[in-house]
């Protein structure tokens, strides 16, 4: 069933053409990802679809009776004072029914015909369960108390609340602009599952590539000259886009060569006198247009842009930080090594950003020691961003920091080259900052940080609001960066690609140093949870068997299955034990790591002994 038809949309701002000839449709239940460069008009397209912006040409037609919702980047809460008021000011028909029921109940009109009719309607639509859904959504997005005042919420909490309402409202079509911003990993994974299992018809903008891959079954790429539609997930889109660009390049190169031949002919010919000559001239200009339709991608090697780094980098010893009774860090010790790329993860409010402020010297209220080497130069990209003078041009903002930076091999990278690497073409480089989109300003901020020529990068949520092409460019830069990198991010794909180990902020001052990327850490948690649950279960079995006065001399079918499970768990645990033992025999381990590995090994041995005991109890019955 068709819900939306869009045909031949065009939009310009003055002389700047944003997009033209945009046509697509949405069917019931479709989940579509909208991708494009920053500044290409993704948010503007959403505003047109929501009638908040007027298109220059084209039509937007919805099916009659369709309810449309929009999760925008700057939510509006109206006159609602509390979370509860905001949530229940809804167009959801079930919430409207229960609101009317509560109103009549409070007025004492329980004998009226309307009250009886509403009761019947609520029963027929099973509207009594809407409260269960509201609680599920709010609880998973960390709003257990609905009486909290909206004015007390932070910007990130406000965005999360707007997300909760958009899901609870259950519109027929939902447009979502960066829904995973300000969500921790548990929230993102819950949202993925919720959306996939729902009947929502969805169109979303997001930089989270795992989210796109797991949620969307279709990708629409928005360009200045229309759209490209791909019936598949994000990985499928990447493959097909690469094929498309390769084919376009081949066609453009052929046209370019043919145009050279025609250009020679045009220069030799006198002015056209006949139809045949005129048609050939027109064909030549058409070839010229095709030959210029594909711009060559400019790849820039900037992997070695960084100030020289000495042996001593950053040494943290027994770092302790509290806010009153709230523990942020307790006796944290770590000595950084050259080339390390560390991801920092943890729930909101566990102190990740505070840690960054401590090591960069922005927060000096702590106990312990933080000592950086004399050659260390930090580059700090934080969530607050940078305030640019709106009357400045993009290129001037960067040149104010440095016109060139020198690489280790002696070559130089200009401000313009660095901007080009991060998707600012020559025309955009001479645009005034005030005309940039939000994502383009974030991208410019990133370039200003890199032009400081740091050798220790600290990036706090660097992927928020960046387009996918910029993320690819940033990943390429970081993968080839020879200095140290610390990243706080909720982008799982980004962490997996860049980081080789993690600091996991667990709250109450505890930080776990995990040797692996995000996906490996989630797998570690899963294995340990399954192992822990099974161990508890087996301990209960052993105690129960010991208390029995009589038991069979043969294993039951269930007991045989339990033995198989225990055997597999023992294999996994023994393998983990062997790996830790091998690590302990390797050279170059610091005292902190040796201590951590020894503690973990002791826990593993205890667990192996306990499971072995359970297995032997069952084996004795065979």
C-alpha cells in the first residue's frame, strides 16, 4: 500500500541549487535510509515532506488519513512541563482514547453514553496496553520517572525524550534525523530491535552504519541531480555505488576522448552552414557535458601529518576524581604507548568526558598524577564545537590556524589540500561559514583540530552529524595516523574500525581495560553472562543432588544434555586461560597489566574448578 509519492522535487537557496528532480515513494512497512553529503539537503528534504519548507518545484502527495511524525534535531516540547504531560499530548488514537476515558472518569460521568462507548472502543482496540508500551519505551531510553520537569533536562536528554515520543505516537510514517545521537550502546541496540520488529514505515538519516545495515532494507542516495535508489541494506548500497561510480567514470572518460576528436573538428570547421554540421556541433557539446559529469576523486596521503613524539607520552598514576559523593575515577593507572588507538565506552554519566578534560588539563581538580611528555601536542575535538565568525570564509578559518603543515618526510600539506580531503571542494572552501550546514561546521571544526598538527588526538563523539563520506575520510586519516588516539563514541562501526582496545567506564570509579574492539567486547560480555548463568545453575544442581537421600544410578536425558553444556563451557574457559597464560609469559608487560591478568586468571581457574566439580558429580552417575 502506497503511503507517499514524491515527484520532481527541486529546491534552491538563491543561486545555490540544493537538489532537483527528486522522485521516490514509500510503501507501508518500508524502512529506508537517506544518505548524502553534509549540505546536500537531507534535513531540508525532511522539512519539505513535513510542510515546514516550500519546494521550488514538484509534488508531495500522502495517502488520505496518513499520520506523519518527525524526529527533528531541535525538538519542540510545547507547553508541557513534565515528561508525562509531553508524552500524553499525543495524536496516537489509543492514547487519545485513554485520555478521554480519564477525563470523563475525573468528571464523574461514568454513566454517560460517551463513557460507555469509549469503554467499548478501548476494549475493542486493546488500548489498555498502551501504558505498557509507554513504560517500555521510557524505561529503555532511561526515563523511569515521568514526573521529571522538562526544563531540567540536558540537550541530549531532550533529544532522547523526543525520540521516545516519536515511537510512542506510532505515526504511519516516521522521519528520523540522527536518532542514535545521545544514546548509549544499550539504548541503540534496543532501538534497533524495537524498530525492526515494529510496523513503522520509516525514513531515517543517520551516520550509524551498523544501525543502517540492521534496520533499513532500502537506501536512497540524495544528490544535486536527483536520487539513486538501492533495494538492499547499507553494505549492498556501498557495493552498488562503487560499481555505479566506476561505470560513470568509464563513460565519462570515453566521452572525454571522443570530445577531443570532435573539438579538433570544430576548430578546423568554418561556421556551420547545414543541418548536418549543426547536429554534429550539438552532439559535441553533449559529449562535453558527459565528460565533465564525473569529477575525479582526489585522494590525499596525509598519514604522516603530526608533530614528532618522544619516548614519554602520557603517564597516569592512581588518578582519582569525585564530584561530592559521586565517584568518577578511583586509583586509575595507565601508561600510554606510541601508536595506541583507545576507545572509551560506558553509560552516559560515568565520566568519559570528564576523563578527557582531566588528561588535557582543562580540569585540574583531582588526586593522583597526570604527566605528559615534553613533545606531546594534544588535538582535542569536543562536543561543544567551535564558534566561527560567520563573516569568514571556510578557507580563511583554516588559514588562521596554519597555511601549511609539514609531514615527517618533509613534504607539506596546504590548508586547501586538507579541506579537500575532508570533502570541501574549491567552491565550498570560499563559501562563508554562515552558509554551512550543521554537519559541514562539524567537519570544518575537525579540520581546524588536525591543522594544529597534533600527535595525540582526543576525539569526543567525532562522528555525530558527519556524513558517511566524511566518516570514511576521517577513518582513513586515523588508521594511518602514527600518534596516539583516544575516542569517545557511540558509533560501533567507527570503534570497531579504529580502536584496538577499550577503556570501559563501568561507574562508581571503575574502569575496565579491555584488549579488543567493541564487537569483541560485546562477545566477551555475552560469553561471560552465559558462563555465569550456567555456573549458577550448576551450583544449584550440585546442592540439590547432595541433599537428596536417593538418586538414580543412571543419567537422565536432561542430565546428559547438562554434561554436554558443561564440557563446551570448560573448553571455552580453558582456551581463555591458555591465552592469558601466554600473555603473562610475553615481554614488555607493565605492572598494572600483569596484575590485571593475574586477577583475571585466578577468577578463571576458580570458575573452571567449579564447573569441573559439577561435571564430575554427573559423571559419577554414569
